[in-house]
C-alpha cells in the first residue's frame, strides 16, 4: 500500500500553510493526503461537556476548512480527515507511524527569518521516526504559490552512515526535477589549534581530504539518481550557519537527527537545531541511527 502524507491541522494560518505544502507533496508522490487534528480530552476529564462539544465543533470546522481548501487547489487529490483524542504530540506521532511524511506548521519569527518551534511540534518531531517537514506560514501566503528556486539543500555529516537522510534528499530532488546541493561543515582538529607553528597547507590538505570523502559518500547516490544534478561543498566552520545561508534560495532543506532514546529530554543536535530555528525554507528532519 502506498504511504500517504499526514498533516497536523489546528486551524491556525501556519497549519493551513502546512496543509497546502503537504497537498503539493502528496500530488508529487501520487499518494493520498490525510489531515489530522488532536483533541486532548484524555488528560482533561474535568472539562464540562458543553466545552467539549464546542471544541469538537471547532476541530471539525478546522479540518473541513483545510480539506476544502486543498481540494479546491488539487481536485484530483484524495483527501481524508481524522480527529484524534490524546496528547497532541503523542497522537500525531502515532498517526504518522504508517505515513511516508508528516508535515507540521510553524510560526515565523515576526519579520525575521526562521521558525518558532512550539512544544507540540518539537515533541512530535522527536517522538516519531517518520520524516517530518516544518513549514512556515509565509511558505504559502494567500492563494499564491511559494517561490520556486529549483534547489534542495542537504546537510551531510561524512562521519555518520545516514543513508535515510541521503535517500530522502535524492528522492525529493528526483521527484521535483531540481538540483541538490550537499553541504558539510568541518573544523580543524584541536591538535592544530595549539600548535606553535601552524602551516596553512595543513588546513588546505584537510579541506581537500574532506571534500574527497564527501564526494565518495555521494557517489553511489549519484549513480542511483543520474538525473539529479548534484553539487557539493565542504566548508570550514559550523554546518548550521552554512545551511541557513543556503536556505535563502532553496525549496527545501534536509537535515538528519540521530535517534537518541534518552530520559533526559529532547535531543535534536546542533545542526538541526540551528536550521530549524533560522532557515527561511521548509525544513525536513530525517531520523536515522
């Protein structure tokens, strides 16, 4: 059975943007779109029945409005809606278990570039192994289509075996018929930072070696997706900063996050954290071992 695209809907402008983005993605993938909303009655038994009925009506209206909007834009798309009960993050994560992609809306930071990641989105992100895309409200303003740059930006860590991240990025680029720009950030080993006599050639040699390693990592995927135009760059410095800059002219930024089963709280990693909070483009976060 084909995987569907799931979108979390709560009636907000950012969730409508997520529904529109998710609908376009479902059309590209030729799969159904499922719009879901979570009502947290399970942990609020004291809420009076009239309040619940009003909230249920509001949830139904939010789902109906979002569904009608995407059906108008994509008449041939199969769209379904579901109202879930339970903590929103847990309910959305469970709902996304059989989805190919989960799309969530995230509010822009005023007139600044970047996202405000709410607790529900952040908790959902780290609770699921399904690829998650965060979409800003400004990515689908009014009836206008978002600006298309024809490029996906990929954050690559050459020290990790992140095939899921690479597969997602190449598949998206192939599906959209756009270019893929792979970026890796590196820093000089600490042993060189304290050397009394530093030879700049050492830095250049390390940079050349890392660039070759990055090229080698991408080579099998280039062969698998020969139609995708791929460029790659290895920068000395924080990868997050380079990815945020590149996001200014990207249709999508793809980053990975390691699966960390910890009782200490949310773990995203510094690169994913920087990109999620500062990138202008939608951000796909792909969980990997």
